[in-house]
C-alpha cells in the first residue's frame, strides 16, 4: 500500500514536472520567436544583430537540455514484467481508494478468490489502476459509486476495429457513475497530454500510461462511456493459467509472448 501511495504521489510530481517542462519550453519558443522577428528589421544595428543571434543560440541550447531531461525520464520507465497475483494487488488498492475518493463516493469491490495470475509489471499495474481511479473520482465530482471488478475471461471483445481475441485474460474494470464522455472526447483520451481538466488539474498523461502499459503487456484497454451516466475502463491482461505454478511475488520471470 505504501508503494502505491508513493507511486501515485510520484505520478503527481511527474505530471507537474511535465506540465512545467511544457510551460518552460513554450517560454523558450517565445524568446526565439521574438528574437527572429527583431532580426528581420532592416534598420537593425550590427551589434544588436549579434546579441539577438546569441540569445537564440542560448535559448536553443536550453530547450535541448529540457527535451533531453524528458527523454532521460521516459527511458527510466522500462517495464519489468513478472507473474503476480493481480487480485491481491486489486484488493490492497481498493482498500486505499477510499482515501483517494473521499467519503461521498462509495467504493465497491468484486474480486474473485482465484484465477488471477498475470504476467506484467506489478508497479505499472498499480499505477494504471490509480490513474483510472483518479479519473473516475474526477468524473463524479464528489459523489457516486466507484466499482472495481476483476474477472477471469476467455476472450476479449472486439476493440477499435480489431476482432475478438482469444485469451485467457484477467479483466480489471473500474466503473464510475460520473459525467461520461462525448464521442469527440472518447476519440482522443489516449493521446498524450490530452485533457479536459483545468490547468494544473490534469496532465493528460494518465490514460497514456494505462494504454502503453496494456499494449506492452500484450493486453488491451477498453472503454465504454455514456454521457451523464458513467464510464467503465477495462484492462485486459494475459492470464497465467491456474494450472501453472506461479512463482513467489518478487521473483522476476521472462515476458510471455503475445497471443
Ligand atoms: P487527465 O486525467 O490528466 O486529464 P488522462 O489521460 O487520465 O489525463 O485522461 C484524459 C481525459 O480523458 C480526461 O481529461 C477526461 O476528459 C477523460 N476521462 C478519463 N477518464 C474519464 C472518466 N472516467 N470519465 C469521464 N472522462 C474521463
């Protein structure tokens, strides 16, 4: 539980960081743009021209440094998949969701006792669930019901023009009774930096993480939403059959090929 909290705090920091970087980057572009505009003036003194060019060059260096920092950060987020009991993680997480959502949101959890081993990065799994839960909370504006449901399924429904895929999968759903999404919003939610939230409230990175994690784990994320009624996000992850003896949590295992 501590880990998850730390993870969600880290995520908030990342959000602020990325938002901050984008803001700084825009400021640098403004400096470059105004300097080039000034350079276009025909009556410009030679000394000034030199200074403007210098300013542009410095600013480009600073911008490059910023993007390098972002790239270094992105590279740190490599997945470390292993076989773990997703149901256990969901149970632990659900208990914490109350503090995240506040007392006027009811948290309902439906988690089966067995059939719950998946091969994925457990930290990224927790992060994905927290990201979806934060969105569910925000969509309900303080009141409603958040349902966390885990099922063992044999097939995945058709998604984004792909036919149904045979599993087996573990399906983890986060449902809310919130505002729902219009088709326009639905079409863009997985884009990095897409947000409908106020400046400082949303980063537009939460669902990009969920999407990236699902894809890299040979899984999927499916969304159903009705404006004014609510939204369900379902994360499908390849299930490790119950016949297979799952190793202890913490022991790394190789990635299973996608099927
Ligand atoms: P952020 O939460 O920072 O905006 P996300 O990538 O997590 O970034 O979400 C992108 C957008 O998707 C949100 O701004 C919101 O418009 C929409 N969204 C995500 N989850 C939900 C939900 N459960 N209900 C309604 N809208 C949602």
